[in-house]
C-alpha cells in the first residue's frame, strides 16, 4: 500500500521551477534592425560563455540569464559601443572565463606555442624517418 | 633507445590518470565576481515594492557595512536563506535586497510567507545590475563596506553555518 501511495505521489511530483515569471528581455531573441550591428552582436554572443550552462555560449543557451546577456549585448551595440569594449566590461566582472576567445595572458601561452612545438616534433620525426629509409 | 618505445604508452597512462582524477574530484564550477575589492558599479534600481525604497549604489556608501542579498521569489534556496538573514538582522546586520526578474506581487507574497529581513529592495527585471556586479545566479550576497567597496561575495544561500563567516566579513569591512 505504502509503495503504491509513494508511486502515485511521485507521479504527481513536479520539478521545482527554476525560472522567473517574467517574459524574456526585449532583445534576447530579436534581431537588431541594422544587419551590420546584428552581425557584430551575433559574433560577440558566440564568444561569450553562459554563466548557467557553462559549456554553451550565450547565443546557444536557453537560460534566462543568457537571454538577459544577449539583451545587454544587443542594446549596447545598438547604442554604438564597440564589441571589444563590451567584452572587456564582462571580463572585468567575471574574469577571462566569460570569453571563449583565447587571450594573450601568460596562462594561455602554452596554447599558442603548442602548434609550433608539434610542428617541431613532426619535423624531427620526419627527419628520422627519411634517414632510416636512406640507410 | 628501446625505452623510447614506451613513451606513447606512458603518455596514455598519464592522460588516463588525469581523466580519472578529474572524474573523481570534479572541479569548482562557481564563477566568482572579479569586483571584490572594487567599488560597487553605479546603479539605481526602482523599488520592488511600494512600501519599501529602491536601491542605488549611493545607498551602499553610507558609512557602515551592509549585506546586499541578490534573491528572487522564484528561487527555491532563497526561501531557506530568509531565516538566516532574519537571524543576521537580529544581530544588527543591515541587509538590502535585489529582486531579480521579479514582480511586485510575487515579492510581496514571498516576503509575507517567509519573512522580510530587507531595509531596501531594488527590482532588477532584466538582471542588468546582477550582471554588472559579476553575479552569476540567485541567491548570492555581497558584503559592501561603508565606502561602497565590495569586500566579499557569498555564492549560494547563506546557511546557518555561514553566519560566523558573514559576521567576520562584516566586521572586517568596518
């Protein structure tokens, strides 16, 4: 009996709502009338990381906070602000974590140097191979 | 030179060990605000309720440390946090609220149900001030000193066990 009641209770359970009752912000899912500005906004939104769904960009995420950030980006672009200024405004608040664009900070140097290193290793292996063949 | 053969195997073992280690001890995914130690960015929020004043950056530079709590009526952990905020208020802590994406009637209902520890509540309908503070969700709290400088950010609900920590941070901010 207890189990049946429990099963019925579980069927009636509803996931806790984690979203607000307010509609999405005006520019969150609406393109700017100026296609050049919209392209700028889109390019920036593709490179700003969502704080809620941390693997997604704010352009991809359905989280409300991502919608509010898209609204913020489009509003500022429409007001004539440069995308780089908006990015650095966000980085000031959340750190370089918020941006998908690799920085030139020392922490990212291995990332920039890795291709060079791999090329060197490749050249070394190639030289080794050619020598083996010749002998 | 024979040992060189085992280098790829060793690299693989190293990679696997790294992956297993990360699976066993997941990294910290909270994103802290970089504004700690810096002044609260300028903002002015309209009142979330008719009965209480709104909140602006100037209100946070009134000479005494304050606790700014970012909450929402639709946020479940916020319900439990109110009790702790009430206890902090009873100890003389000045608490202001920022209601994120909320409606006046919902905020009023939330406070009537759970209690009201706030002196001022600003309404942040599009999370703009939340983003400008470097906050990434609800609930979050900021300890702001008397000159309006952010001294500490608490991510997630303030639990009973966090009270001494919050009191100490407020004391440091004096």
